[in-house]
C-alpha cells in the first residue's frame, strides 16, 4: 500500500482488524477516511462491481474437480439417476457446460472457501476507485463528525477548567 491508497471491502474487510491494505482492507470508506485523518484523502478503493448475481467462481471449479468421479458426476455423465440431488445435478451440468472456460472464473469469497475447506483456491479481490458522488457524501459526513468531536472536546476542556476553578 502506498501512502496515497486505502482499500475497503464491504464483503471481506474489517474496521476493527483491517489496516487499509489490499490484503487486509477496512470494511467501510468512512473508516478509511478516519484512518487518513485529514484531507486531502488518499485514493480510496472499494469492491469492484460484479455483473450478474450467480456468476460461477473458482470455488465452483474446485468443487467440480473434487466431485469428479463421485456418484452425482458419474450419474450425470452416464445419463443415470442423480440419487435424489436434482439441484446438485443441475449445478454439475451447468459448471460442466463451461468446459475449459472454468479456468477463467473469477476468484471466490473466502468465507465460502473456508466453509468447504477450499482455502487453496487463488483469491484475487478486485477493487475500483470510490465513486466521486459517494466520496462527496462521505466527506460531508466525515466533516460533520469532526465538528462534533471538536465540540465535545471543547466542552470537556471547559468543564475541566470550571472544575479546576471550583476547587
């Protein structure tokens, strides 16, 4: 991460444990602004928009490879009974239909890989620069937050001074 970049990911980031790098992104752009602490903000990256809701991923590819030779795969390739798992059979046929294109599927969500012990799949999170309109809205919120913090600190200081005068 260069000093001029902060990474966020609503899917994979954490405002508690993230450090703003591509490998350990923060969860929210607002937290990235807090981390930066002042304007001008560094370039803030967010999750890239994905087209389509049910795009197969590398998790599908790996699961497909690991199921090869299993009962469902054998039944599907030989035109037999899918043993009462019609949805899995439909998924198998769908993934099988991609042939060699399976190698080009995008990376998978780490939570899915972890759940199915598929952690050895290469993950490459895709980012894009935050939209200007989103940055503008968040900058206004950040400034409002800073004003509230300044007002609270000023009040605390005045209260402490009054308390010191009273003793």
